[in-house]
């Protein structure tokens, strides 16, 4: 469970990539559910495209368009 935004709603916690040098303690294959105030994304067993769609769906509405465009640029859609 995490809030969909940080810094008083100015940045999305759902992001298309990690910041270079970020520590990763759990691999994507170990994550089954991600929960925000906008819903639950079940990720296990899904393709990269399906995972991206599920995460965008639980992001804050103000950031969904930006996340969708980033996914398109990454050839996920």
C-alpha cells in the first residue's frame, strides 16, 4: 500500500522507470499486488504491457496521461 503521489501531490509514486542508482530490494517477479487509494493492481503472471496498464490505472488521475505517453515511448503499448 502506498499513496499514489508524494510532495503534496506534485509527483507520482508510480513511475515509468527508476532513478539511476536507486536501490531495488524486491524484484518485479516477487510483487503480486500494488495498492493505492485508486485501487489494486494485480501484477503476477501478466505481461509487461498488462503490468504497465494495471499500474497506470491505480496512479493519480493527474499523472495517468503522462504515464501512458511514457509507456508508448518505451514501446509498451
